C-alpha cells in the first residue's frame, strides 16, 4: 500500500518556513525551562500539522472517484485522526480562537470539489492554510494567538504565488500585479506595525518583474527557498 504523501515541495518549503518563523518569533518571548516541554509540544504540533497536510492527496482521490476509493478513504481517516490527536492536547485551550479558520478549510474543499485546484484563488487559499502553521506553533510555544504573525507570513508567502504565475505567464499584467502586490504588502506591514525589514526578500520579486530575465522554474524554486530562509532570519532579528 503506497503512502499518498504530498509531493508539492514548494508547499513543504512554505510550511517548514512558517513553523521556523513561529519559533524565531516565539523564543525571545518564551520562558525556556530545562525540561524542554515547549519544544516537545511544538515538535508534536508540527508533526500533527504535517499529517493533516498529507490528507490532501487522499481527499482529492476520493473527490475524483466520487468516494469509491476505499484505500484512499483509509489514508484520509488516518491522516486526519492522527493529526488531530497530536494537535488536540496543545490547542484545546485556544480552539475557540482558531474556529474562524475552518472557513478557509471549507472554501478550499469547495474549490477542490469544483475542479479548481490550480485556480489562483485555490492557490492563495492553500497558502492561507499552510501559513496557519505559524500562529499555531506560536500559540503552542507562547500561549498567545498572534494574528499579527499570521498576517506577516501570509502577506510574505502570497507573493510567491504571484511570482510563480509571473514566471509561467510572463505577461505584462502579471508583471504589474507583482509590483503592485509588493507595494501593497509594504503598506499593509506599515499599517499593522510590522517591521518593513521583513519584506527585504521581496525586492527580488520587483526586480524579477521589471527585468524579466529568463529563469527556469527549478531556479525560481531555489530563489524562493533562499528568500524563505532570509525571511526567517529577519524575523529572528526584527520581530517585535
């Protein structure tokens, strides 16, 4: 029986980056005890979230087969039950605060059921779900739900959606959209009192849209990975 792991490496980069961003933001504000319970809790939380992410493939298979794929149903239940079981002990006290995010999940399922998996709205919704890992891990470590952190990571990683679209379409519209998005991101950061320094990696997006040099998608992936690492480091230094 083949395990239906999600093999969208870009999604895993976003997920891991968001988890590490949460750790970088939470550590300076967390009382670290010798027992290391906070890191154990956050580690189990990250594993639980990863299991829930892997529920996507069996869910898609069930939608396409109209619920007639028993093997995929078993995997779907396994990923959901084990994922929730790992998350529940650490999120129980804040479950009411996180309930609003179920709307994102319902919208994503609706988009999948209507065959719009690759629509830009579905991709942005998917990133909105992936970046939820940041406030969740931050909550487990600090006991606080930081919508400010969620906004910071969501705005930053949404830029990647437009960057990939730009590289695929290479149209004037997406070149303009990329520049305008980066400007809007900077304005949003200032409005939310988030350090504009965190958006330094997005200068590459602007340059890429203006110059529009030839770039293979694999190269784009490596560039986005480098920017994610830089973003984590910037959060460690400038988050407040």
